[in-house]
C-alpha cells in the first residue's frame, strides 16, 4: 500500500511542469522591481511612470518624474551591477491606500558609484504588482 502511494506521489510530482510551481510573493516582488528598474536603466521614464500605481502617479507628474531621474540618476552613469538585498512585507505604506505592499532593495553600481535602490511594490486590485515608490540612496 505504501509503495503504491509513493509511486502515485512520484508520478504526480514529476508530471507537474516546473513552470507550474507558483512564485512566492518575494519572488514576484523582485521580478516586478527588476522589470521596473530595467525601464529606468533604459531611460524609459514615461513607461516606468505609466506602469506605476495610481498613488505614485498622483504624487508626481510625469514631467516631474523625468526631471528627478535626469537630475539624480542619470549623472551616476549606466548600471554595471545590481544585487538583490531585501524583500519584506509592509503592513502599510505612507499615505497610500490600504493593501498588500512589499519593500524591495537592491545594491546597485553605477559607473564608480554604489547606491541603494529601494522600491515599494503594491498588489493592485487586478492582482498585478506595481511600483508605488522608488528611492535612490
């Protein structure tokens, strides 16, 4: 009986494709943050603003967003390396609406400068994770 159960378990386990394993909230938050940072790395600031949360967009106009990034991020140069540091759940985020938030941090090397990039990712009502905040320290 145990052998049949074990064989059935192994069959079911091996028949599930690897891609079917759900990602953890931490993995999803890192993936969304990395995709967003990719837009910033390519200087696609308007696209990054468009895929952010409505809360983010209400805090900064697209023109102000572009100005901030051109003033503070572009002078650092191109990203040479980026390392995941932290992903943690937040119970709330500033004055943003209640919801599920994750804080994600990366140690990034721009030219000769090292900076901490901190993003807050929000799980929207449609189930998609979107950036609610970006900080460069």
